[in-house]
């Protein structure tokens, strides 16, 4: 189900089973775990976008709307960048 949709999923996961599933499903890829409460959240997000790495955001009770353009894939295919707040991030 995760791979079937065009948008990135936002999964409510109080038991932690989805996190375990995702980590097992993508164990051969680089996954960065972060949270909106993490001081390095924006850096982790920018890095994941720039280098096409997976980003697992946990504890989303304090959701940051900076993630909206990413979840909605709000960039054109021919544009190699995405605007996050006032910063342009290059996509590779």
C-alpha cells in the first residue's frame, strides 16, 4: 500500500509496528530517523531530499508544515529544486 500512491504516506503508528515494518522493508537503503523535535530535523530533511535518501519522521504530534510540499510532491519534474520555507533545496 505504501508503494502504490503518488504521495508520501503519513502513518499514525502508536504501537511502533509500522516503524519496524518500514525499517525491515527498506533495510538495504539508507534511512534517517528524525522527529520534528530534533534540532537537526530541517538539516535531515534537506539532506534526504538532496541525496534521495529515505527519511522516517517519528513523533509527529508537533507537526511542522514545512513538510507539506514534500508530502504533496509540490515540484515539477523538470525543476531540480524544492522551496522549503525561504530556502531552496536541490533535488538529485
